[in-house]
């Protein structure tokens, strides 16, 4: 499980800032399943999970 997470982050680093903003992997479905971005949250069409955006 730990290994999987590391791999996800490696992909984000390789793809760069653009994809980091546009595409977010669903933490439940794993890499390859992307979440739809809304104004204040992300929504996964596969498992219907909602992840609220965090303010940094
Ligand atoms: Zn999902």
C-alpha cells in the first residue's frame, strides 16, 4: 500500500504542474481513475467519493 502511494507521487512529479492541477487520482480507486474538479471539491464518477479541497 505504501509503495502504491509513492508511485502516485512520482507520476505527479514527472507529469508536472499542469497535470497536477487538472487531474487528481481518486484515492479510493487508485491511479488511472481521475476525479472531476469542481469549484471547492473533487468528485469521483466511479465510486462517487467527494474530496473537499484543502486550503494551503
Ligand atoms: Zn473513486
